């Protein structure tokens, strides 16, 4: 064991000599490993950070949450022109489904509308994501409050002018003042602030609850009516735990087809989108990003491997005399081979560590510059270091074998 520790120490010394005596040649040779490790770890860290952000943003939603809407969240075999003719889901369909569906924990009605401005005294916040929803929404998507509350069933049904503000909106309008009970103007009406949400940071697709405002859906229905084609409506279902999802979707389809009077043979003029399908789509995209990262880094690592092998062949040539002396003093072929293998691994790991250091620096800069936490996890650090070591090991095999097979007499004569 002590022999191998001494061998490792000597190999480290030779590697450092290669770096100091032939700086440009060694650094250029290590560049491939550095770029390769940087490429793959940067992509993996970005995907991990994005996956963590997605999990955080969507943690409040059950994966079995269903969105009944006129369009599909994914690819569809139905032609676009035919989908464009599908009707919006209606509020009376929501009330019918709510009274007839079984195995349902919660059901909510939401309208997707355009962005608006909210005013308070002389201050105005523009491009606000207005979210008109029924009162059950709070039990489907777990909103967290900094202060106040969500509107109740009575306020929701009557279309009361009450509003729940995102954290950033509240800060912009009221700064350090107490927002609860204050009146803001929206749609030309006075809305009473009853709640402020906790700050959550930027959302997955740009919008977030920080820049959103929740109001009773019936207020928007009273304002625009139920047949406004510029709005898109959705019924959100949260099934009970352990429900057979295929049977549950079949029940939704059967009841809505019956309510709309669709005949046998006619296609569904609506889509039942399960939230897990959306997350599966995202997982597929993240998987493709990982694959692209591995392909790009693979070429760089291949070049880096040739660079390490080149350094080691040059090192064998430069130390031919020393190898001959070592072998004449009784050093075994295995000892010589391990010496060069360790040196190749150490050089490759140095290149990998430089790549990891670059990823860490960029992650710190991006985290501070963007409202997004870019994380370089310990798992990726270990993977990058291990990958660099493997590249060094593979690249050093041929030079190490060549060094171990040198004839001691010939090696001493050649090196003189």
C-alpha cells in the first residue's frame, strides 16, 4: 500500500512538472478535457436547476389534476381547423359536472383573460396577469399567503369586488404600507384587497404569482358574459386519492358528451388534459437537453483524451532514460505502468477541475444576475471528476503499456 502511495506522489510530481515545464503544450492538451467536462456538467447543472425550479413551482398541484378545456396541452390527431371550432366550456357545464361527478375532491372554474393594469392612488402597475377563478381554486393549487386570505364561496358566487394580490404587485402599489382593506382600481371598479401572496420568484414560463392577481370568476362573467370568444375557460378537477384515472376521465367524457348532446360516432369537442401528461412532456424535453449535452461533451472529451495521450507519449519519450534506470534497479513493469497511468489520471482530473470551476463561476454569476437559482450539486461535481479520471485512465493506457515494455538497457542507451 505504501508503495502505491509513493507511486501516486511521484506521479503527481511528474504531472506538476509537465504543467510547469511545458505550460502551453500541456494546457492546450488539457483544453479538450476542460471543455468536455464544462459542457456536460453545465448542461446537467442547468437541467437539474430547471428541474428543481419546475418541482418547486408545481409542488402545489397534484399530478392527477385534470384540465377540461377546448384545446390540447400536447399533440393531437384532430386537425387544427376542427379544433378551432370547439366551443368553450361553460359555467353551467361546471355547475352540472360539480353536482354529478363522483370521486372528486375539488372542482374549480377559471377564465384565461388578457393582462390588465391595477391602480392605487397615483401608482399604476401594468401587465398584470389577472386570474379569475372560483373559490375552490385555493384547495387545488396551494397558494401561500404573506397576509390576509382567499375569497370565500359567498364572495365568489356573488362576483364580489375583492382581490388577492401577488407579492410584487403589493410591494409596487403600497411599498411598506398595509395593503389589506385598501381599494385598488381594476376594470374601472374598486376592488378591496383581502390577501397578499408570499413571494415565490419568477415562474417556469415567465409569469408567476408575484405578478398575478386573483379575483372571483363570476365578476368577469358578469363583465364579459359567457359567450365572449376572446376568453378561454377551463374546468379544473382534482380527483380523490387512489382513483382509477382512466375510469375518471371516461366519466368526465360521458357526462360532458351527454350534457352537450353529442351523438354516438361524433368526436369529443373538448380535451381532457391530465397534469401528469404535461410534466411527462417537460421531462422528455429535459431528457433531450441532457442527451444533447452528452453528445457535445463527448466530442470534446474525445479530443481531450487524444490530448492526454499525446502528453503521455511525449512524457514517455522524455523520461526513457529514467525508465531504464528504474527498471535496471528492479522496478517491475506494473510499477512503471501504474506510474504513467496515475500521471495521466491526475492531468485529466486537473483539466476536469478547471471545467468544474468555470461552471461554478458561471452559476454564481447567473444566480445573481437572474431571478433563478443555478445550482452545481455535489452529484454533478463527483460525476465530472470521475468522468475526467476515466478519460485520463483510458488515454493513459497505451503510453503506460509502452513505457512498461521498454528494455532497460535500450532505454538507458536511447536516453543518453
